[in-house]
């Protein structure tokens, strides 16, 4: 992807439909959202009425409705409940350390309105100790097997063997912080029909990612990285509509980088994929709000979730499922 345009000045719901009908807006992944301005490859902001012929195809591609994948809802943002079966995750480590506790927590999230669950058995917080694939699968697979028949299950892993075992156990999505760069990961996903989340992270080791938080233009570099990984997936036989793009908030980023990515999140739609936003309870929220305890960052997390929904994200990854579901339902009703 050498050139891309960035949708700006988004409107939603009835306002989006009116703007599209009046010719002052163009659809963004359907008609729930529309954009009225664009930033072109030369960094010039234009009204959609004034787009040159050379940008019309790129603008039209932003409105394409993607084929269904993994049972995700097509008409609203899906809520992905975070279910960590780890002793050391930054917010909820140890809360669901036994299969019984994890299964009960997953069922509670589904009952509260989660559209899918993201189950992880290896912490990827900065400085976290790696675990073996055998230990990861020991923690993970019984929980996946129990919950896959009750809802859509995603598995948060960067290891190819874990991916294969999780898919055999019933997972329908792989969420990989390494964007399928580990040996065998591309092949593991390509050999299935699952959806896959490609996340931006500098380097391959979460333990040292913050040492690499240096960018000339964080948005451009994240988009370029994701475009390259999407191309690698397509070359391996993974259809683009199966891919979700995640900017990797907090992964090898400073607070300023995170905020810039959130401000310009709609640019990720230029990749031609669904967008996933995972910012729940993260450190930058604590720095901005002054809340040191991750589990007490609900207000900040909801603010970011609603901003992600307004930016057209297809999936919002959160710890606090009931509150997020309630907030998104209210926004949807007001639109």
C-alpha cells in the first residue's frame, strides 16, 4: 500500500445517511458511519465533494461492506471480553487461574452481552516472563473447549502450535500480538477458516517492546507495518476479509503515540480490513486520569471504547463487559 487516504469528520446514524444522500458524505464500511472530509497522500484535507478523479476509487473502497467472518455482527461494534488465564496479566492476573474460574467468568461475560471472548494464557505486558507452549496449552485448551460451544472464542497467542491446538478445540479467531511473524504462524491460520487479528508491535518480544517506542510518524509507520503483514497473509492464502487490524495501543508506544493513534484511528480503514481496538485499562489511561490501579480505570476505558466505536471499529476489546455493552447500546439508540 503505497498511498492511502484518511477519512475525516465522521458522522453517524441518521446524520450519516443524510450526508450520503446529500452527496456531502461517503459511507465508511456501510451506512452506520460516513466521512465528509479526507486527508490525501500529500497531507491535504479535501471535502468529499472536491475529490479528484484519482482518489475516487480509494474513497469508494472505504465504504465497501466486508463479508461476514467468525460470526461477528455486521451492523455494530462487537464487544470482545478479555479472559486471561494467567497469574501475571497487568490488570486481572490470577483472577481466573483455574479452568473452573475461567469458564465461569467467560459464561458471565457472554451472559452480560459479550459477542466473543478473547482467551489468553501468556501475559504480554512489558517485562512479563514467557511461558512454554506446553504450559500455555495446559492453561488454555480446557477453557476453549468448554466455552467454544457457548459463544465465539478468540485465542490470544503468538505461537503456531498453540494456534493449531486452539483451532482444533473450537476457537474461531486468532489474536496475535506478533502479527503472525513467529515461525509457522502464517501456515497455522492459512490452513483454517478462522479470523485473525494482526497487531502492531515493534520487534517480536513484548518484554522489550517499550525500548523500541521511537517513530518519526507513528500513524504512518503503524499503517505501513499492518499493510505489509496483510500482504503477507494474502500471499499465504488468508483472505483480506478474515483479517482485523489492531494498532497495538500500549505495545511499544508512549502515551503520546497512543493518543495520536486514537485520534486518527479511522485511517486504519484504508487497509481494507475490519479494525479492532484494545485499550481497556491500559497505562496511558492511568497516566492521563491519575488512576494508578488498573481495575479502577473504567471511566477512561469507556471513553476510549466509545471513541473507537465512533471511529468505526468493528471490535472493542475490554475487561468490563457489562458497562461497555450498556454504553454502546445507549450510543446506538441515540443514533
